[in-house]
C-alpha cells in the first residue's frame, strides 16, 4: 500500500467539497493506493497523473511508496490549469 499525502492547497480544496464527495474521493484514492485500480491517465504537457472519480479529478504524482495529491476539483472548473 502506498502512503497518500496531500499538499496544503489540495487539502484546502478537498475540505471545501461536500462530505459525500470527500468520502467518494477518499475511497477512490484508498482503492488506488492499495490495489492500483482506478481510472488513471497520464497528464499531457505536465508531469503527473489524474484519477477520475465521477465528476471530480484528483491530480497527483507518485513514486514507489507515496502518492502526492496536488489538486482536487470538478472537471468543469479550472482543474487542469
């Protein structure tokens, strides 16, 4: 299992989401950290990956032991900018 770490900015974005969405995202991240299962794609034009969880996207970087969450937000907003 990989350790999940959030940047301060990502933690603020996560805390601003409704509780049900926070739960969905936490479950999705835990599933990916433990088994590698999830809708993951590499980002174009910048390093890192995105995890799609419904209408929300989690942008992250990872190494062998850690998943660093960089940004959390709706796809319709400025998530990828």
